[in-house]
C-alpha cells in the first residue's frame, strides 16, 4: 500500500473506528459484559474477582499511579443479589448461586399456572433490588419499587408483595387513598384532540335531563371520580425513594379493568418521570387486568412497552408476573429474562415457542459441566421441553436469558444465547404471603 497516496492515508485514519469490540482489552470486555448482563453465574464472578485482584496487585508492583493514569473499568460486580441456583450444577458440598445484576436495567417476564411460584420469584427480585442485606448480596444503592395489583373477583387477597413490609418500608395505596392531578385524566379520553376540562364536563352533565333512577348511579360515579382528583396536601406517594416500596392496589367493586389500567398508566408515568433514583416496576397477577383488548388496556400495554424499550435511559427494571403468556406478546419479545414456571396448557407452549428464542431455535438444556466449558448438552424436541415444563416443581422454572453471563473462556465472558436451564428460585428473606391455604390453615 502506497503510504504517499492521500486515499490510503485517509483510509488509515479510519482504522481505529473499525476495530471490533473483541479487540478491546480483556478488562474492558469483561467489564462491559458484566455491566449489562442481567444474570451472572457464580463461577463467572469468582473467576473475574480473582483476575481483578491479580491485576490490582500487578498495578501496585509496577508502581502505577491511579491518580495520574485512568484505570480500566473494573470487571468485578459492584451490586448484585442471589436469585437462585441451577440444580444440575449443584456440587456435593454446595450450590453455586446465580446472581441478579441490580445495577443494570433489565426486564423479566414470569409466567406459570397458579401456585407454581411466579409471585414468589417476583418477590425475590423485589428483595434483591430494594434490600441491602449481606445475606443475599451487595446492594449499596437500593432501588425504588412500584407494584401494581388488581383483582376483579377480590379473591386473591392481599397483594403478595405487601409481605415485603416485614423488612422493607412499604406504602400501600388503595382506592380511597389515591390522589391524582386533574391534568392526568387527559389519558381517559385519549382519542379526542380537544383538552378535557372537568368543570365544563360537570356543567354538561347537569344540562342533561336524566331521571331520578339515572341520577343515583351517575352521582355515585361522579363522587368516585372526584375522590381521585380532589387536592390533598402531603408528600407525593408516587415519587419513589431508594429502598422504599409503593404498592398500588385498585381492587374495588366499583373499579373495572379499564379504569384500573387508566389509573395504572397515569401512575407509571408519574413514577418513572419523577423518581430520581434507579427504579423497579412490577405487575403482580397481570392477567387479572391485561387480558382483554380494550383501549385502556392497549394504552397501558403501550406505556409498558415504551418503558421497557427505554429502560437503559430511564434506569428502570420491569417485572411482569402472569398466569397467561398470551398477554400482548410484544412484552415477551422485549423482556431480557423469561422464566417459565409449571403450566399444563399446550396452547401456552405454542405461544411461548413463537416468542422465546431458546424455544424457537430448539435450544438445549445446560447440564452439569457446561459452566466450565464442558460438552454437557442434551438436545430436546418440543414434546420433551413441554414435558419438562409440566414436571417442574414448586419454585422451579425454565430460565431463558440470552445475555446471561454463564462462563469465562480465555478471558471472554460467554453468554447463554439460545440455551436455557432448569432454575430454582431461592427462599425469601421477608415474610412469605403466597402459602397455599388448606383446611388446616384457613
């Protein structure tokens, strides 16, 4: 190549921009891989901790001045907590934990039949993000939490996440406690271009010649509406604080799924926009209010999708727990973690196969030895995978997370990609409100 040729000189000037990320230093590659990985296997953390310690000792021996030289980003994890373990990788003397990276934004979709353990997994994720407890991990910068709960039949009792109050400061907002700004109700009539004015609305209602039988129910609904928009003094409960959990429970005989989704939509917008710290948003039993195709449900789903798409910029983690994976399947497409608990519906499996890469590509179970770079893989067809789902025990799930850091080979972090594992969620450290009620404990 002629070095005097202006074109060649210009070409050489662009080369640094075209070097693949793989050519970065191993410290930079490991640091970036762990920084964004939602889940990290214990062996990965252990190996990188050892390599980081060796690098630090080498820097000291060489007399590197950390004040004058900018060090590479640390490969060690700074904020994490135990989520569970992989039974197939259990050693004789111990179980290697799988760590949830609470420092980086991610999103999770948890599904399974009633009593399979999905709400338990959701609560463990909330514990990991909100608690700074050495027994489960390191969390120097706790997140702010928001949980949505609604049950049209009022049969599920108290939201299971409320039991976190045994260790976590918790605020529960029920219908009569809700206080939303009047301008927030623009979302109710989102299909019109003219602004909504409540005083004008009341004048128009009074101008109608309704009968006494019609005015009774109408006045009751107006009183309900005004209970939301009535000005109240005090701290805004929708502005999250580190280590604090807010639960919005709209279970009420006068609230239907459409109104619940409208209010959830408004609350989500306020919480995400006004909470200055990192945050986690959880939807408990989402099938209770997101199964139909009404305008309100579509609008709330759209807000969730937007939040997940912008999670890195908003510093938000989103967890959706539902019995039915047949909710808007775009949620499955976007979530970085999918955990399938026990279910017995072949129709649900068909939906999951279309939207989960590990199922669509006929992935393999990672067995003992895979985390060490072994060849312990077992091919499995659709029926075999579905049989494993049906046979899952309480608290177990099939875990899909393409970007999970499962091993380190030659200084490079290996990810799960199209594979999956049988996973066991850990015990809760807060009170467990999901115990099945039998005749003995009624």
